[in-house]
DNA sequence: TCGAATGGAAAACGGCTGTTTAAAACGCCA
DNA sequence: TGGCGTTTTAAACAGCCGTTTTCCATTCGA
C-alpha cells in the first residue's frame, strides 16, 4: 500500500487541536500523542510543522475552491449573458462553504481555521491562501462586480471583506457566542440557524447606501 | 517616586509585539530585550505573562469603558424620555473607540488586540473581558434595545455580534487588507476612511429585514 | 533468498520557554 | 550616616519545543 492511515490520523487530530487552541499553542507531541502516532511521523510525512498546517488547510480549501469553480461555471452558463444576481452568488458561496466540511461534520473546525489564518501566524498562512486560492477568489469577485455595477470598485472590495469578517468572526467564535446566547435566551442555536440569520444582514450590508464623501474639515483632529 | 518607567516601557513594548505576532509567539525575553529592561522585571511587576497580557488590555479598556459610560449618561439625559436613536449610538461607540488610542496613536494595536482576544488564548482573555467590562457592554445593548424595539431579542444579540465581527475583523487585519487595496486601487486607505465606509454597512446590517422562518423541509439534507 | 525501499519507534539534539532565586544597587527617611 | 524598603540585576531552574538521527520491522521485486 502507498501509505498507511497515519497521515489521515495526523490530519484529523491536528485540525481539531489547531481549531481549539491555535497553531503555536498546539505542539507536535500534543498531536501525535492523541493521534496515537509516533512523534517523528509528522516530520517524516509532512516535512515540518508549517507544512502540516498548510496540509490541514489544503484538505478543506482544495475541494472548496473546486466546488465553487464548478458552481460558477454552471451559474454563468445558466444566466449568460445577463449577470448572476447577487443573492444567487451569496447563496452559492454559502452552500459551497457548507458542503465541504459536511462530509466530515466539521464546519466549526473549518471556520475556526479560517479565522486563525487571518489573525495568527504573522500572515504566512494568509499568503499561502492568497497564492493558492486567490484566482478562485478573484473570479468570485468579478462575478460580484457584474452583479453590482453601481458599486465603485474600491467600495465593493471593502464591503466584501466586511462581510467576510462578519461570517468568519461569527462562525469561528461560535462556541463562545453560543454559550452566551443559549444561557441568555434558552434557545439552541444551530449553524444552519445562524446562516439563516446571516443571509439578510450580509445582503443588506452589500447593498447599503454609499458612504458620504469624506469631509476635509474633520481631518486634523486625529 | 512610586515606580519607575519600567512598567510603562514593558507595556508599550508588549502591546506592539503582541499585536504583531500574537501572545504565544511573543516571548518575555523578546519583550524585555526590546524594552531594554531586565527579564525578571515582568514577573516582578506583573506576576506572570498572563497578568501582563491582561494589563495590556486593561490599559485600553479601562478608559474606553469609562468614556463610553459617561457618553451614555450624557446621551440618555439629553434624549430622555425618548430612546437614543440607533445611528447616534453607533456613532458614539465609534468615537469612543477612536478617542482612547488616539492619545497614543495606536488604534491599529487596539483593534489587533481585540481580534486576538477573540481567537487566541483559548478564550481566557474573552472571559477576562466579559467579567471586567460585561456590565458596560450590557448597558450599551440595553440602549440598542430601546432604539430597535421591533427587533426580537435573539436577533438583536446576533446582529450586534455580526457587526462586532465586521469591525474587529476589518480593523485587526487592516495592514494586510490595506496592502492589497493599495496595490489594486492605488488609493491610500486611512482608518478614518475605513470607518466612513463601515458606517452605512453596519447601519444597514442592523436594520436588515428579518430572516425568513426556518423551514423544516430543508433540514435532512445536511 | 537476497537486497532495497518504505514506514514506524525510540532516543537524543540544541534551543527557547516562563519562572524563581539570591545578591546587588538604588532612593529615602530617620 | 546608617538602615530599610523597593527595584534591578545576573544566573540558574526545570520543562517543553521542533527537528534529526539511528535502528528495527515489514514488504516487495528480482
């Protein structure tokens, strides 16, 4: 056989621990012990801890970007030559995100990892993601541009990142927020429920009125 | 004199390094060397690394929550007995956030720290913040409730966190995003500019239409 | 049956971590 | 001036880190 299930065991354990405690706070000994695998196996199969982290991401992002690309193919040919409506695009993005980890029941892990990628590791993960998946992201952005022709390019750029922040921040801090919400409102909150609540907020944010022009008078204060 | 500037030197250096690299990735030797202070000074003055981290947060959050409380006092007495309008509340929150680090020109650090508090340190920082500043936050939430009487409580809870995510995520990842934006649109983005863009998006998100009711039929799929 | 290749196991490597100790230096008041 | 808290200093502590090396077990094709 080409390779045992050691690689899979390491990845399965690593993604959970990374999501729980972060990259720096999770040691290789921590991972290999829980995975019931020898310490040296990580460096043998992946080369280094950094490469392991990237492998964890790739296992989610490769199928995700592939799915999203295929979905955009399908939508473009269905709507062509008219642009894909914004709601459809957002809806498709959501379901592409949902489908991938559904196979492993680990949406929470996926979202936590995304959140960590943006805040930890001095951005070396951010760079990796941008290099490997920037093309797909750019394609999605281009579709959104066609769907929102009245939005200036800069404004759309920032709003997309605002919305990315809304989703990633919420879903990556889900456990903590859910604790508070459940205690306060005695109502269990599922991920599907949260996405249902996110949908109108994100759509409204993207289509909000343009900001007022910057006033020169307010500048010298700070 | 009560105590030298060693404490201040440590805090000034620590907050910058924490914001740049995270808590776990920043060592005490790293801090004390750059601050030109003896290694043992941290444990002498603060007790532990954890306590140092909390002190860094307190130096921002104490004046912030005090300012916000005073501002809410003022607004309540000005508008009473009618509720404070939502736009005014959001505006006040923004300027309270802006005022505090303006004294030290470190809004970026402040935001990065907030972002880290939510994603790192296994939430022990999140707990600290909730214990020490939860009361102020709750007061603000109560004001928002008066301003948005038609919003169900659960919905308002989540939307506030959505908006918190938007702002914290954007401003804490500011440097990275700014790099992309500046390269792509050749237009420098200041923090004030970003807040100008955030305002209508946040307002629209809070006032978005209510989500459709959950459909039982859509559940078995995932 | 031999030899090579592959994967796993145990041990050790140097280096960095947060924390503690004990002694020295300092400023202040009597 | 002498003594006394307070602060700073240098050194050492035990422990964990990622990585490397060495050796053993297994498998496969010639």
